[in-house]
C-alpha cells in the first residue's frame, strides 16, 4: 500500500519517457524532465538553481526552484548519473534525433556534444563489463553506442531493430554488469559488452500478486504519466516513488505505516481465506454432482440407452498428438498440421491450444459442430518466425451425447524449423548463396540436431559422408540444403541470410560451440546492400550541400533584413518593398530546402537501419569471438568508407584478402 506524501506542480508540459532524478551538485536530488518546447526542466527544491550566464541555463520566471536548459531540438530521451568518477556528482545526458549532449548542470557547461547519425531513443549511464570508465550508452536506429565523459566512442554494436529501452544489471551474477536492450521487434537481448549472451522473444511478462493476481494499489492522475523514478527527494532518509504526469504534476509515494500495513494484511488474509474456502466449496460441489449423476446412470434400467450421456469413458482412453507438414491445396496454403486423436471410440468435443506467437491473443479454440464430431481433430499451424513454440493443449473427451467431458491436458513442442518440408535433392535448383564452416563435432550429433529442429517423416540417420538433406520453405518456397562433407565441413545453402543465421545459432547452441568462424556468400543480398551504401553516400552529400545552401540563405536573409530596415528608416519605400519581397522569396526557398532536408534525413535513417541490420546479420552467421570481431571490423570499414573491405569481412570474417 502506497501513501502520497507530496504533490507539486511544475507549470510546464512534460514529454513522455524523459524524466530523470540526479544529484547534480553531488548532494541534493533534482528532478530533470524534457518539456514540449525543446528545453529541459531542472527542479531543485533543496539547492539554488544551477548557475546561469552560460549558453544553455536560464531561470524560469514561474518558479524560483526551476531552471530551463535550452536544447533547441526535440528531446527524445534523457538520463542522469555519474559519468566521471572524479566529479562526484551526476551529469545530465540528453538525446535528440541527431545529437547527444552531456551536460554539467552544476557548472552550466557542456561535457561534450556529439552527432549521432542513428539517433537516440534511450539512454542509460553506468559501467559496462570490463570497460574501465562509466559510459553514456544510447540506443538508436538498430545500433548501440557508448561514450565516456570526453565524448570518446568506446562501445558500439548493432541490434535487431530500433532500440526503445535500456538497463544495466549483473544478469549472470559474475560481478560485471550486462546491458539489457528492448527493441521494436519485441525482443529483449542481453549484451556482455558487444556479445549477445541471452535473448527473449515473443514473450509476455506479467507482474501480479503471487496469491490472487489482484491489483493491490492504484492512483489516478488527471493526465497520462510522463515518467516514474525513485529517490530520496525530500532528503529525509526514505526513498520515495515519484510519478510525473505530462501536465507537470509530480507526486511522491511512500509505503504505508506499520498500523496501516497491519490492518491491510489482516484484511487481505481474511479475504484470502474466504476466497480459498469458497473456491474449494465450489469444486467439491461440482465433483459431488458428477458422482451423483454417474451413480444414477449406473443404477438406471436404461443403462445401454443412456450410456452416451454418462460422464464415464474407458479407463484406457489416451490422447495422442502428431505433427506433420501439409503442403496445402488450392483452397489452403501450406502449413504445419497438428493432429489430436483418441485411442478408442470416444470423440473430441472441443480443443483449446495456448501458444505464444502463433495465434492472435495467444490462444485458439476448435469447437466442431455436432454433425462433425469425431475422435480426431486437425489444427493448421503457421508460425511466423523460426522459433521453438510450446503448444499447451486441453481437449474435452467424451461420447457424442455426453453432457460431461473429461479434460486431457498435455504439452507438445513445435520444432524451431517446422515450416520447412523435406524435399528430394533434384526437385529444385541449388541456391547460389551459402554458409560453410568446419567443426570437430561427430556427424551423428549434427543429425541429432537435425531430427530435433525439423519435422521429418522419420528420423534421419548418418551412414557416411557426404550427407545431404533438402528442404522447401512453406512460407515462400525457398530452398534449403544442408550438407555434411568429409572432414567435418558443413555447408548450408539458402538465399535467406536470416535463415542461415538462425540455423548457425541453433546448431551452435545444441552442440555447445563457443566460437565458430564461417565462410559466407550471399550475392543477391550483398548487391542490394551495395546499392543501399551508395544511397547513404548520396544522402550524406545531399545533406552537406543543403546545409551549406541553408547557411548561405541565412546570411543573405540577415543582410537583406538590415538593408530593408535601413530603407525604412530613410523613407525609401520602394527599395524597402523590393527588399521585403526578396526576403519573402528567400524565406520560402529556405522552408522548401528544410522540407527537402527532412525527407532526405528520413531516407538516410531508413538506409542506415538497413546497413546496421546487415552488420547484425553478418554477425549472426558467426558465434562467439568471431561474431564480435566481424561487427567491429564492419564498423571500421564503414567509417573508412571502404565498401570492398566491408563485403570481404562479411564473406570471410576478416578484413585481409
């Protein structure tokens, strides 16, 4: 139970997701938040407002404890924390769509101001892994960057999609902090510096009361929440939960006192006992009614006729499931088929399937009509991604005229690559793209992974090298060939670079391979990437030219404005009118150039995202240290604008020819 302990009004509109709490003078807590006017508000209730007279800080006329920092850009994220150990006070880090600012609020001075081409969507401050100095880590357009207090870029890696949230914690209890990254593709990834050590996808996380699942506290604001932070904001030795709304309302909460806790716990305990006993009573009454109806049916003289209505089924009744690939028909696309059947003449009245990422709402119900009842139900499954899925199945089993049914529960796992059908080697042309690697693993272990990861009519067996197996994708009819050559070399042929990466990662996980280097070639994908890189260069050139043109136009506007004002003071109305007409035309051109620049920047971000995703895909073709080396080498090649080296790295994993 939480109790509000203070409320204040900041008289400024706040941006969502841009609230932080820091001790900017090393002693007193201050609240920082971005306003909707391109400024950052700093509320300092215990200390004088930050020094003024600099280029950014200015006092607010509405509140003596509030100062405003001019950013002059739309703020997308901000964070407060220690960035330099010797300062012994927190710094404020502000991210925009194009730049990153580290600011010393106490001295009203910039620590650094850096351009970030991938933008900044989220910021976290702290130490990462073995990197000695604290970092300001920003997540942007499929990329992560870390800067020290001088603005040096000490950390960079790529992730699967646009980053939306970041956190630092010791994930594996090794005494070193890891980086948790949440992105728009609904993935949560854990980075040990630049190596992914864990990944969670297609998952729902709930936080509830461990006994009842009920909401135990809530409070309402007049407007939506901009951010939630914690800290000793009243400096009384207690940590408050601080909630800020977009209208500038700030509330602090503390846990209820001992007396309130006792009353609340007593009430909750009584309610829990009553609820538990009521639930037991209902279950026992229902069970008793079932027994009574079954007993009546046993004593009835029309036993044979009423047999179908009894809630009794043979004791040896079993529920069986099987998974197979269905190539589809004219009326139905190819899919994975789940067959659920009973072992006798009982029928399946309904089936409930719970699975993440396959069904809308994560559940699916099959309820055949009375005329279609049978002992077998077939369910089409089309998983959108290549991930293993647990199918939790509940089936109602009984007779056709039954009014009571037995519920069978079981779990069946859908293999990761279930959407690939086994095909004959000569049925289609072999893909030009491939990934090959050498491993010391026994071929039989690789065949075990194959049987576990794919839906095969019967388990494959390794006789001798070379061994080859072919698959066809049920999604796009793409071909996949897996070969085991003499000497332990494995070759995976597919035109889908994402599929190749998934197979490499799955195989390495199953075989417990820590480091794996590969040779890869994807001609069609690399050609598309080359075109994207050319577009990136073009966008950079256009951006530089537009920036120079806008600067020239701004200077001309400044000169013409002075000339028009001089003409007005001299009473030269004709010349004044001419200058103002020219000013109007120049201003219109400047606005048009700005629109062009905005469109160019949007296209540039889209292409940069494609480049970062390409680096991520090249990394997923490797495992362990080779993966980290490829990502770092690809970035160096892009920095030096050396495209040939970039493609060489993606193919062989090293920069040298």
